[in-house]
């Protein structure tokens, strides 16, 4: 069973109950070691002290903040634990907002938020209240040596905690100037048709990491001494006329997708548009 990475309480108003935080995601990337090309030995990354000219162990290492060039203030583990922050032990809800109002660019990482036995009823109350009104609770939590803004939302009958980037952690970008770009009604209609033909419910189980699969197959081939299969040539970078590209895309989507919910919806919407025009 997974171990909790944080335990404390969640509070909203005068309601408080004990909770634990568990990681909700894990990376499935293949990992590689660095090897010496000549002999195949694994490269060792040593922690060398330049003053003593020797490798140091982890128990000899402390964290230091460089406040001036070459000048550090040292922080011990106890210093982090004694910070005067309520978020070290409490997820305190400061506001409830519409869940859809949070721009996805602010989402950082997802955790499961689970109650201790004596917190099950208030936990269930918060789950149902958030689901009922499609809200997310905004709070803070001290996690991984940092106080993080977070959103608590209901998902499938449980609470999930999403750490959020602060506003100053999201890099500002100037908007693209599209004032001089003109899109015709015909192009919009064809784009609508293509979108409707490809419309579907999101099912993450339908997708998988093709890069990881190809990399695993490549490793197996090398282990077995097989010839490495070359990738097919990339599609031409030539830009087609937009209208022609849309026409081909719609034709390909119609040819590769059986008549179903999305196709019927598309037909119905086109009929509605024709009726409105008439």
C-alpha cells in the first residue's frame, strides 16, 4: 500500500477533519544510466568537496541559501519543520470557486486526499457539496519544502488535491495578433464539420505512450541482435491550401469513422444551420 506523503487536517469554516495526501500519478518513462563509451562502465556522479578534495556522504550535507556571492545562510532540517506556517499541518480552505474558472495552465501535480476513519462524514459532505455545485476549494499546503497554492475538487466520489502554480510562476506571453487574419464562413463550416466528426468522450485508457513502446521494442531488438527498424519517412512539410486541407481532412474522417453519435450530431447541426439560413 502506498505511504502517505503528508498528513494533517482539512478545514473549511468551522469544519475540520483529519486527512492524508497520497501521490496520484507516477512517471512511466524508461530510465537510462550514463556509461563510459570506451569500456561500458557506469559513470559515478560523486559529491566532491573542493576544500577537502574528497567525496562527502549525505549526512555531511546541509542546505544553504546564497544571499551574496559565496556567502550562505545554512538551514537545518529542523528549521524547515519549525516554520510558522499553519499550512504545515492544515489545508485551510480560503475560497470556493467554479472549477472551470481555473485555467489549466496553473495545474502542477495531482494528489489523492483521503480521510482518517473519524473524518469520513465531513469528507463525504465536502465531496457532495463540491459535486453538487461544480466547485473547487482553494487552499494552501506546505509540501516538499514549499507552501503551495492548491485546489481541492471532487472526482469520482473522492477528493483530489491539485497543486497550483502561483501567478508569478507562470511566464507572461504577449498575445498573438490575429487582427489581420481573415477566416471565411466556408472554412469555419468545414472546421465545424471536422470537429463534429472527431467529437468523442475523453477516455484516457484509449491512449498510450507510443514513444515508450517504440523505445522498449528498440531495446529488445538490440538485446536480441536484430536489425533496428527505421521509422517511416515524416509527412511532407508542404503547407496545403487551408480549404483543400480541411476538405481532405473531412473526407478522411468520414471514411475512417462509422456513423455514430458524433456523425449524427454533425448532420443534425448542419440541418439546423440550413433551416436557419432558409
